[in-house]
């Protein structure tokens, strides 16, 4: 029913029968938005949501569930979901929430996310696991560069050009990555690619 409804609204829909298929479909298709039922067969929706965020997915995620307790909603958001809709729901409400999430996930959006790390671009505020982290302007700009290229190598040269306008020596990037690692805490998110640069995630 949901697949037909979304299709009639103009969305290109790829359905998955269980959690394992959902993970494979997201890896294969790189969707603009993901809808997960909390009670999917196999891996449940919360587990799939966590794995997608740990894998670097930044697309919005909407959870569907019959559970409406505050603790359940908190668990969904803590798992990395962007929104939470309780069943039964009106199709009009679902459509409105999807439109809002798609707008949020488009290029130029106000928010970048990787795993439990979130960068609010408008306010230049960084949080990890809900904890706000104070960054300098350069640290924030370097983190934004890494978050816009998750799991891809950002070379020292490109960081110097984009963050420092070629106005610094190469080892300044290493120093600022060190600052970011200390401030972001464990488990570490920024990996060193020896002799080349850095990557957010593996």
C-alpha cells in the first residue's frame, strides 16, 4: 500500500522485505530518503537505522512504528532517525513529512550528519551523540569538508586550498585534524590515509 501511495505521489520507490534487504538496497541505490518500519523481519528498523548511520548515510530516515511512548520515540531518534511517525497515520501527514525531509536532504541543506555527528551549517554548531562541541571557525570548516565527503579521502592539498585558501603550510592540516579528534572524542571518526590525507569513516 505504501509503495503504491508513494509511487502515485511521484516518488521512485524501491521496496525491501526485511532489514538485510534494506541495508543492501541502500548500499546499491544510494536513495534520497529512507523509510523504515521498526518491526521489520530480521534486523529491525532501529538496528538498520544505526547501521546506516554508522556506514555514513546522510540521507534523511523516517521511522514508522505502532509504538507511541516517549521512550520509543527517543530510541528512534537516538538511533539516527530524522523523524518518527506513529501508525496508524494519515497518508497526507506522511506525504507532508516526506516533502519536508526531502527538502532538508537536498544540496544546500542546513545540516550535515555522519553516524552520531551533526553539523548545523546555519548556526555552525556541532553535536555528537547530542553533546554540543565548541569548534573554532577553521575547525568547523575542515569538519564540514570531511562531512561533505564521507568515506572519501580529503587530501592535505585540497584542505589547504578550500579551508586555508593556500595560505598555510601543509602540516597545519594535521594539527587541526588532531584538534578535531580530541574534541569529537571516541570512537574516533577521522582516519589518516598515510601520505595522502584524511577520511571521515573507513
